[in-house]
C-alpha cells in the first residue's frame, strides 16, 4: 500500500525528516509515536502534499504510483486521506457542499458520473451516524464554530464519506475528551477492513487502547528508531521517550 | 502658474445638449457648472484614486437613437426572471421593447414623457444637486438623456420586478441616462438595473438615478454592471428615505473597464432602514471605485453596509464609505464592513471608511479588511480531492455568498454568479 524509502524533507532549509523508511501493507494499522519535534506531523504533511515541505531525497510509492509526483488533490483522489491535527474553518462553505464537491472530484477521477442528490443524502446519513455528528453540524459551514471534538469527528466523517485506501490520522486524539475519543475511535474501527490501511500519528498511548495497531514505530530526529508491536506503545507510556533516544546498548 | 488640468472642453463640446424641455434649466445649470467646477484629477481627495485623465484623452460623441433593438441586446438577460421590462440603448428608450404601462397604480414611462406631462414640476426636475457639486454631475446634466420614470401610488406593491436594461454600443459614445423612482407611502417594488454593452463599445456612461422612498415604503434596487468593451462608467444614485421606509441596494460589478459608483442615501424620517451591499471582482487592468455616503439625519434609524471585493491581476479598487450621524440622529445603529482579497501581487485596493458622528447615543461599528486567499483553507479543500480551480471557486463563492444571497431574487443572484464564474474560469 505505502512504501517509504529513505525519505528526507525540509521546511525553510531546516531538515526534519532524515532518512525515514516505512512499509505499510493493505489492511494494516501502523502507529507512529515520538516526542515533540521528532517529525511526526511533517511526515503527515509531506504525504498529504503540503506545498511548503520540500522533499530532498527518497521515494514514496502509494499503491504502485509515485506519490511525490502528484499534487494534493490527486493524492486524495487516488485514495489518500489526511485527518488534520488542526482542521481548518472555512466560513461560507457548507460542510455538505464541500463533501459533495470532494466526492464528485473523486468520482470524476475514476470516470464515474456525479453522485445523485438522493444517493448523496443517504450516504451523509449513514456516515454521519458513524461518528454521531448531529445534523446541525453537517449543515453548517466547514468547521466554523465547531468545538475541538466536533472538528475531529468531522474529520472522521469526511474520511468515512471518501472511503480512502490509506488514512493518516495526525494527532487526532489531541484535544479530545474521553467520550469524543471513544466516538472517533469507533468511527475508525468501523472502517477497518482488508483493503484499507491506517497510519495513526500520536503522542500518547491512550488512543492506541481504542485503535489497536498492528505495528508501532518510534520516530526520533526524523528517523524511525524502533519498531514493534502494540506492547512497544505500553513501554513508551511507562518509560517515556528518553530511553529510546539513547544509543542502543 | 499654469494649470495642467486636461482641457475638458474638447472632450465634451461635440456632445448633443440635453433635448428635454423639462430638463432645460437643469441642463443650462450643468453647462454653466462645467466651466466653474474643477475637472477631477488626482489632486482632489475624492478622485485621488480614480482620476478621469484616461477618459478625457478621447473626445466623445452623442450616439443617435437606435433603429429597433440591436441584435446583441438579449431579449431577456436573466434566465427565469419574470419581470416588467424597460430597454434603453445608448440612453434612448426603445419603446417597442418596453412593457408600458406596467400595472395599475404604477406609473412607468420614459422620463422625458413624465417631464412633458408635468409630473416633475419646477425644482423637482432635479433632486440630487449633483451638477452643482461635481464636474461629472454637470457633465451629466448638460447632456442628460432619457431613462425611466417609475412612480408607485400609495399602498401599491409592484407584483413583478422592473428590469431596466441599459445597453451601450458604438465607439467613443457619451451616454447619460437619467432615472427617477418615486415610491409612494406604503408602496413596495423591486427594481433591477442591468448595464450591458457590446464587446467593441467604447466611451462613457454617466448615469443618474434619483429616488425617494415614502413613509413605510420599500424599494429594493439591484444594479448589475456587466459591460464589455472599454466603457468609463460613472454612476450616481441619490436616494432619500421617509420614516419607517426601507431601501436596499446591491451594486454588483461583474465586468467594467473603469467604474465609479457614487451612492448617496439620506434618511429624512425616523425608523428608516438602509441596506447597501456590493461586490466587485475586477481583473486585468480594470478599475472599480465605490464611494458611498450614508447620511443619518434623524433619530432611530439603522443602516447596514457590506462591500466585498476580490482584485485579480493588475486591477485596482477603491472603497470609500462615508457615514454621517448628525447631531439629531440619536439612537442610530450604523454598521459598515468592507472586506477585500487581493488575489494577485499586481492588484491593489484603497479602502477608507469615514465616519463622522455628531450624536452621542448611537451604535456605530465598522471594519475594513484587506487580505489574501487563505492558503491553509485551500490546502484543506485540495486534501479532499478538490482541484485548485474548484477550490478557489468554492472560496470565492463563500466570500461573496452573503452579499449575493441578499439580492432581490434568486434568479438575478444566480445569473451574477454564473457570469462571474464564466468570466473567471472557476468551473
């Protein structure tokens, strides 16, 4: 599904990713943990195609295509989804019009007709129930006036609507209370299936109690320094990140 | 010291003086004022960002009345709009294309006819005094042409909007249409003034609209400027409001080579409400200037002003919003907002709110913003698969959507949006 080889990336001449390797097979859930400043969000941004990040070395293969050769909208149409750490408020653009435009862009890309109003509304009803997103939130402007938890649920709603092949969750747990964390995790778990992969970026282990990963990686100074199973996340929770940064004994 | 003001005489001396006997004294006063008043240049504060130099470089001529309806005047410029229609070409009323008379209790006829019938007596031939204040107004008055006279009797509601379609064609034409709207007490009407021109048209449109909204009456005015070619468009609307009246105006500049809109509204009776909204999206090297004056002269009135602009390429824009709250105008609630997006590096906007408040128990708020498109929002839209152009279109629609939504009819708002998206290649 995703093969990252020796990825180097920089922002404003500052190197952040320094040779990252990662392989995600279809249906797998990978978690990336790491201290602040280790490059977690940079990885998410580079994969989603944010323009101010410059890739200086390495390659990313996404389901047989060169991901780095596509612009952000093409990546999304090919089935990549980024759940933002800080979802953007867009006053005046209704959440539903936004989703309709997104779905139709994807369908056009696949040579399909635009979705009918009836099918679209049925889809909205089904997917918004998944994350308990009330109608009034669906019908408002994109994220405008949403609480932190509502914004994150809206991200998962969009993910459910677009049914990506690979979903990257960038610190989706940040700013969530226990209930919102449960709802968001349920939404993600409901979408787990053989052909869909997840890359869950988080600072804390608690999200991984709800979304149980197949693999856990620790990112430090722009590289993956340790990989393991979900037990590694438990160990990190106990010991913190400092022991990881020290050279292996 | 020699004055370097452009010699204006050559510019206008070839023009045909106003032919209406009912406007003779106004035209005469206009001619006299042309010699007296200063030609607008960068030196005058009110015209600093919109000097007329380029327009004055080319002498103009007065176009003849058209024979029939020119082919490029669409029979119905707005799909689906059911309206009474008045058509003017180059300032001449094309009677055979007009729905005269429109409805019972409504007088709708060419202005010249109304003057001939003595409907505008004495000093009533002019309400605005535009020609006494501004050289541009004098230029208009001296060459004033025909237009619409609309009068609603007390308590009458016009059952359909009145569409005044003004079309310009020809080279170096000087066109000076003049309209009058008189809303009787408790009457109600929607008026749409639609300006178009043929693609090779050049010259000047110098339009005046005078209106009065009677007690408890309501007037909605949508003005759409969609002029191709190279037209210098000078517009002045002068509206007074009686007590408990409502006046709504939308000034929508879809396309225009050089546009100066001067909108003056004065509230003369308590409880009046005014809505002034506008949108401008110039591109290439176009210029759009909106000068508005909201004059609160009596207590307990409200006004709400919202102008939004997106400036592309090397276009330039001006917004000047003057709000007077006179000493007697206690309990005024005045709101003004002007928001601009400068989409390209070569574009610019000069925005200036001017509030003069002499009363002490009032609520006045104003805001003015100049910014760029929000890159983070654009990336968010793109990250969901929406392409660059569609993403920008969504953001533009979001930005101007609240102004469009307040227009008199959905059909007109939809047509304005369609024209804008065709012109800017959004969809």
